[in-house]
C-alpha cells in the first residue's frame, strides 16, 4: 500500500478514512479532527509486510530532495563575472621573500707581531724635509753648500753598499743615518786602548742617549780639560746644549713619540757643524789637492769635499789626516776600534782588513761619499762616552761621577784626549776659539 506524505501548510499530516482513502472533502486550510472509533476486537495481527522502497524520482507523491552538493575540490576559485565596464581587480600578490644577502667575507687577519710595519710615506717625507732643513741651516751658517751638495763620483771604497738604507750621495744624510744607528746601546771594542784608560772588565754599553750629560763649571773643566779653558759665555753655551739634550732624553724616556726624531736632529746638527770645523771650510783648497795627489795614488782625482791635510806637529805615523772628520789612514791607530765595529755592523758593505795598509785605508777614509769616515766620526763620540762610563780612575770621568755606578753616571763632550779618548779638537777648545764657534753653530735657530 502506497503512503502519500503530502504536507499541509501547517505541517499537519492529512488523516486517512477507515477505508484507507484520504478524505478530500475537508478544507485544506482547516485542521482535521480524527473521529472517535470504537475499540476493535482483539485479533491476531498478520505479519508486517514492508513495502518495497520506492525511489523518490519514481514516486510522484514524495517530494524530491535536492541533491547534496559534491564534496569540495581544491580547485582555483573562479571570480564572479564583472560588468563589461568594470576592470577586474587583481588581488595584491604576496611579495616574494627578499634574496639572502651574500655571505660576509671574514675580516682580514691582522699582521703578526713579528711582521714589520711599513712607515707612512707622508711621515717619511716630513722627516726627510726636517733633516734637509738642518743641513740647509748649517750650510747657511757657513755661507756654503758642502752638506747639501751631491757627490756623484765613486772614488775609493765603502760607499757602494745598502747599509745606509738609502742611495743619496750627500754628506748630511750620511751623518743622520749613523746618528740614528748609534741611538741603540752598544759596547766599544777599544782593544789595548781600554787598558790605557783604566776600563773595568765588565763594561756597560752606551749610546747617544743612554746617559745624561754633565753640566760644566770652571771648576769641573779644570779637571776635564788640561788647557785652553773656555770663557764664561762659552760655558753657558755648553750647558745650554747639555740642557737641551737632557730635556730630549727625558721626553724620550717618558715615551714621547717625537722625541727620538728631535734627538737625532740635534745630534745631526752638532756633527754637521763639527764637519765644517774639522774639514769642510778648507776641503778643496789647492793645498788639499796637492796632498791628495801625493798620497792618494789610487785615485784619479781628489773627491770633492774631502780634505787632505798634513799636520807637521804630529808624528809621521799620524801626520796625514783625511776626510770629513780627519782620520789617519793607519789601521793600528785611532781608527782601529772603528774598523772592528764597521766589520761587525757593515751589512753588505765591503769589509776592511784588520791590518789594512795605508793605501787600503785611504781607499775607505777618502771615499767620495765619506761613508766609513762618517761612521767612524759619529762612533768617536760613542767611544769617549764609553770610557767615561766604564773608567775606574777619577781623572778618566767627570767629577760628578765620583762614587757613581756606571749606569748612573753622566757624560761630557769636553774632555782632554789623554783623559777620555776624545778625538775632536773643537770639543777641547784646541785653538782657544773653535769651541765657542762650534757651540754657536749647534745652537743657532
């Protein structure tokens, strides 16, 4: 039996008649009241037969249910159709991720502590200008150009080497180079001379800045100079120079970066003034050329600026004096300590035979650029300081050093040669006026 499931508007199912036929006589909008029926006699109910299920599409009575939507599929959404006059709006796209930065290069490895640090070229140029200014001042003081003049000829030996660390061929840069070299403490090998000046066996090294300079008075000079005592005005200049040196030394010991250059310039000026007093004012006279032609037979001509002088007041062995700082070409004489030190520090310069002949020594002492002569000239001040510091007798050192340990002693430029192995006459006021002239040059602005 087919059951119709038509719903009324109010959702109440229609009531069937007892015969099973629907009563269509009632108004569709009025409610249907079921009649009261008498109770039915009890009877055995037949088995319930289940009607076959009729598919909805075949059942005209049963309302058709809309089909369920298909499960969602991950398909791109189709944008709704826009009016023809309206442009589609493209949704903002997600910006792509920025590219990764390139790998950062590791910082450069700092130089090791043993790697030399190259000097700043601008600093080097400034230093060279200051050195040249010293030479200009000294040349101007003497109304000459001997320090700045270039020496092109290559007579003699000892100049063709790189020990100087430069290729300039003038006197003033040679002087500065060896002043700078001897700022480091070193021992002096005086040989048998050490016994003459009563040196201790365990000697202490010296340099051009290792010890303070002694101040002078008439009383102290009476014990350091044997004759030709300077005037009060000259003593004042001597003490002025010593005070300048001591102030620079204090700055140097306090770590002042500029003090070393100032110390070198001070010494360079003193040795430049000394070179004029020793030889440069009369280096190229006719007499000097005549002596050179007699004594320097290996030379085709006398090098410019190199003085040859015969001192009639000296013994024959030391009568001939040559060069910037006037040395005798005798390897066994006062250049002996210089030869030993030169051979120890010479670098790639030519060695000097320890027993060189006079002719061989002339080749080195009279060379065009005066390399060995300048080396020995600066070292001579080191040698007199070495004697004063290590002497065990009072007359070989300054009076202020009595009872002082070698490291606590002061040094003096002004000693008689027989007391402290002083090479230079102007430091001893040998002419009675050359010491004042030297100090005036060294202190001139």
